[in-house]
């Protein structure tokens, strides 16, 4: 199986995540029903893995309102008390930024100049995020059977929305004997243009907070009444202060850059946040009696989610203490502004970063160097299922090795052809070398 042929076939399969969630009871995320679109790609990969000698099974992830089921695809070969897992997600984002669905799902060859060198590319939705990685997982191990360990592959459903597949997999017994995880996710960090010659040690975390803002209501004709509290106005005050806080927020993280043999160079990554939604009032003649804004936060391992929640709560408390926020009284009772994590059916993701001197990081670095030449460590800007694995299975090291590509989540997404072949070569080297990886790690 040629990896580029497989990649082009994968691009043609529509696995766009619908990003539709039916919330029968918004207060109970465990009852929410998601729609999915991984049926065709799951069947395609299943056929390829069976042909490559894997034992393949399906793992239920979720069922939509029509009763259709969506699965993780699990595969393994070999025997032993430990396993090495390769993981990738099957869904892509939507085709909305593209001119048409047909264009998005049609692989096209192109060229780009990267680092002063002209390279051949494949353009298509999901080419980089992450069907190139899936293609390498499908082809790299076709003729390989491990000695004294199990080689496991997992293909996840719904990574782009709520990481439903990653959460189900991480909690399952399939992970119990996993010694380490490799994920060919996009290389979107500071060293992104090095492709599979870099190893990503971790990823930023991400969470969202809802800030509910009460008002008194009242007839709009009496908007000048000083006893009235307009929730829309109070929301605007909070947005202004959050933007000021964002500009002074300090969340800089240093990790090993380590180009070639130089282990002294370092790279910097920064966290940030912004208001991504604001609603207040109902557009009637009444003064808005409630408003809500959402804050999206990306953060480094310097912070935990509860630290960020406390930061926003302190901001609100300071605004009350200085009378910048009006106190809303309803029937004689104080109704405060409330800060809470935005409800979702799976937990929000903490940041993580594996130390560069971790035994598995050193092992992978050596294999990459021998296969195609190691160029440096990296760390991803975006949240992915790797964050889920680190939250649920802290004892299992997780590293990313992705292809060279750009423009994920937008039109003209591309991946470098040579880098896909290099990724496949790295995978073959890793599974061969893992046979000598110590059992006690």
C-alpha cells in the first residue's frame, strides 16, 4: 500500500464533523446527543487493517438521535505484556471555508517554497489534520509483526468537537498495557516547518468559562432610573476589564528547542484568552435582565483550569469592591455575577509537557535522528486528544510526530508529500527499535 495513494483516498472520504449537538437538557451534558460522520472512513480503514494482518474491533463512542452509532477503531498485532500505541482521529472540520465540498474533498497536487526549498504538496481537507498521519499508520506496519510486545493502533471518532472518542478510549481497558503513545497530529508549534524531524513534547490546554450577569429588568422608557441595572451594560464593563487583563496576563512557558545536537537553545510558548461570545437582553422594550459572555482560554503548563477560574472570580470581586459593577437586587436579594466552566459532555483539557530528558522522549528522538535526522523538540499550540490521554492516563508518555503541512481548519489545507514518506519511515523505525525499549519504563 503506497502511503500517498492511501492519503488521497482518505481525503476523498467525507468525514467532516457536523459540529451538531442536541441539548435536550442543557444542564445535563451527559444526555446530549452528537451527530457524527465517521461511518465511511471507519469502514475503509477497517478493511485496510484487516488486510495488513491486524486484529480489528470497534469501540462504541456515541449514538445520535436517529440511533446511528459511531465507533473508535481498534487494532493490534503481536504478543506480550506491554504495547506501543499509535493514535489518530478520523474526523475533520467542516468544509465551510472552502469554495465547495467537492473541491475540499478532491486531492490536488501543488508546490510550495518552505525554508528556501520547493516541495511538492497535496491540497485537500484533512490532508494535514490528520489524514496524512492516518495514512502512515495504515501503511507503515503492513509487513511488520513485533517481537515480545503488541503493536496497537487506534482511530478515534469526534476529536474536533468534544473529543468523545479520545475520552472513551483513554478510560477503556485497551489502554491498560500501553507503555507509550505516538500521535501523528499536526505540528503546529514553534517548530512546525520541520515536520516529522521534530518531536512534540506536549500541548497547550484549553477551556471555556461562562460568566452570567444579572440585571434588574425594568421598562425601557425608564432607562434613566438609577436603581435599574442593565445586564448588557454590566457585560460590557466586564468585557473591557477582561481585555485589559489579557494584555497584562503572564503565561510564558519555556521548553527545549534543541536543534540538532544543541541542547541549550530554548523555545517560548504563551497562553492567552479572549471573549468569544456575548449575549444580553431579548431585544424587547424591557431593560436586559440577564446577560452572558464566554471566555476562551489557551494556557501553558504554568496554569491549571482552577487557577484560571480563580483569576476571573477575583476580577469580578475587584469590580464589585470598587463599585465598577452595580449590585443587582431582586426582591431584596443580591444576585451576583457567576463564573463557571462552560458545560460540555467531556472534561476541559489541561496543558501538559513531557520533560525532554524523559526516557521515552530520548528514545523517540534517537529513532527519529537515525531514520531521517532529528531537528528539534516542539510543543503544540492547539488542544487535541493527547491532552485527554495525559489527563486520564498520566503514567503513559504521549508524544507527537506529525507531517509538514499548514492551513489546517481553512481552505487550501496542504501537506508535504516528502514529509509523509518521512513520517512513514519514522514509524517503521520506531516499531523496530521499540523491541529493545526497556520493560521497566
